[in-house]
C-alpha cells in the first residue's frame, strides 16, 4: 500500500498494489545452488507448514533445473495438492502435502 499526498497535507489517496495467483504462498530464491524458502505469506496454504530457511529438495518427485521451474511446479490450480520434500538447516528431510489455493501477494 502506498500513500500519495494530495495538495493539502491532511489528505491522501490510498493505492493498493497486489496480485493474486494459485499456489502455496512462498517466496523462494536460489542460494548457493539450492532453492530456499525466503518467506511464507501470512494466511497462505504454506503458512504454519513451511518455514523460512527450508531448502526445497523436490516437488512431486522432481527437482526442477531452474528457479522459474520450481516456482511453476509449486503453483497450480486451487484445490490441487503438491508434495514438497524439504530439508531444514538443523537437519532432516520431510515430505509435506500442501493444497494449493488462491494467494494474494501485496507489494
């Protein structure tokens, strides 16, 4: 959300900037050759299931080659599930099944 000043300082216009997509609601990035969860969006399907710092190992049994392919593979129609294998820095791997839903991302 941005506030834009009007001519008089006492008023402003509110501009919401957001988009929606169908997926699990995580922000991922490549770090030292691995795909890492940077942020989990509040209220998204992954909220309380995945945590920042988790390393994605595979999605539906595949390990995509590019970051864009990872993002495409965790997105999909609302109501469908995706199996995500994650590894955490403190050790251990875990397979999680997460149901995709409509996610609203504000910027």
